[in-house]
C-alpha cells in the first residue's frame, strides 16, 4: 500500500509540472472552482473548533466506560437508546414527514417531493441484485431526476430520502439552463442535500426523549467529526506525504508516524493515545485515485457550507427562500466564492465558517449536558 501511495503521489507531482500547476493542492482547488483564501478561512475556523469536538469525543468515551478519551475503534459505536427499540417508519410516514417538515421551508418543496413520490421517481426498497447506498441522478433533457434508496424504515433512511430529494430539488432549480452551466463543482454539490438533512434533523429532534435525543445527536456528531476533524487530519497527512515524496519514497513506518501526528493535531486528547489508527491511510481509498489529490476537503466545504446556508435561513426566515433557490441555480456557473457572494455569503471570511461550526458546537454542548445527566443517574 505504501508503494502504491508513493507511486500515485509521485505521478501527481510529475503531472502538475506538465500542467503548470504550482502544487497538487493548487490543481485540486482549480478542479473545485475554489481559491486558497477560501480554503484557509475554512481551515482556520475548523482548527478553532477542535477543542469542542474533543469535548464530545471524551464525553462519548466516558459514556462507553473509557477513562482516557475515546479509542479509535469506538468512534462509530452506537449509544444505548434506553430499553425501547429505535423507532421505525413506513414509506407513507416518511412521505408525510418530508412533506410536512420540508414544506415548512417552502410549499414548493413539498409539492415537488410529492410529485417525485407520485410519479415513481424513487426506487425505494432494497431487492436482490440492486446496488446498496443511495444516489440521485439528474435527467436534464426531461427536467426530471431519479432517486435510488434502500429504504428499510430507519430514521437514517428518512434522512437519506431528504438528502437525495435535496439533490433532485437542486436539479429542479437549474431547469432551463444550458447543460454546461448545470455541473456544480464538488464543494457545492452537497449544498441542497445537507440543507435538507439539517432541516429534517432539527425538526425531528423536537419532542424526543432524552436518551433518544442523545443517540440522535451522536449520529450527527459522528458524521460532523468525520467531515471536520478526520478530513483535516487527512489533509495534514496527504500534505506531509506529498512533501516527503519530493525527496524520497516514504517507508511504512514513516507513513504510520505521519498519520499519528495528523491525528494528534486534530483529534488530540479526544482520542485515547493508546488506540489511535496509524493505518488510516491504508483503509481510505480516496488517497489512491490518480489525478485527484486532496479528494476530501470539498466534503468539509459541502457540510459546513450547507450548515452555513441553513444558519442564514434561521436568521432571515421565509425571505431567504428565493435567495436560496437562486444560489442553487448558479452553482455551476461561476467560481465558488462568486456563487456564494451573489447571495451575500463571504466564504473567504473566517466568520462565515465560524457561524456554521457554531451550529455543531451547540449540538456538542447539548450532547455533553445530556451525557452528564445520564452519567449522574447511573
Ligand atoms: Zn449527496
């Protein structure tokens, strides 16, 4: 695996010379329609948020009976949700919830979702021979979309429907544009899906019992931790490997050491130092895609931009709806910073990212509070 990684990053360094990029990162930014200033602003706010994520990780560790931070192997451990089995949903219930909750944003969204359900745009259930996961495919010539899910009735499945129908809504907002202006770059591709997920998650948290709320928050925070903390650790690791490769082939031991250092700078004391993961570079396929360096930072951008846009909606209410739709429509037409600026968002300012991360930090505060109550009760 180390030989592969050396080879692929070596190829990357050769190719950027031929293509006249200053660095592999410069090429990735170019492919993402992003600039360095935007990336720096986002990372600055992310680094500031790490202490909050570490608080979450240590508290989760405590809930699971660990003394010295969370071991890496328990990052995705589910939390006990009391004696009751987790609630499940029928497709009809999911349909109703989506119409009700996303319709609060705008009735047009409810009508659109209803149309998708009633016109068989969604291949809902798992069956033999069908692929797993979920996705949305635009059919621009027909101004329609098709969605694939594997619905089994969990809350996560309802959230997945909200996510994929967000992509479909994004396609819908681009109706009538020339094809060459419909392809949004990776950082903006998840804006509508994350926005929908956040709308739904916040609605479903109302009126939920404490132990279930703790589990719901944990599910969201597991994801945010990956997207903010882990992706930044991957960024540090990949930067160090590329730097090293300029002079020599990195050994397995060197890569393990670089990965541990990257985890130390990000997860810090949130993780148990005895149980970090020196081989993370051997189990993430993203590092091994030739021609695509730094595969992951657009995902961090996507999550935080979607949440940042949601924070704007909370501030401005219904007046934000046309702005939002205009934003989605222009995603494939310009540089990321200019698309955002067209609706008054400055992605080069650290404050925009701070506001977005603040919504996650509020969840962390609530998680810690509920966890403390549970620990006291034991
Ligand atoms: Zn998506």
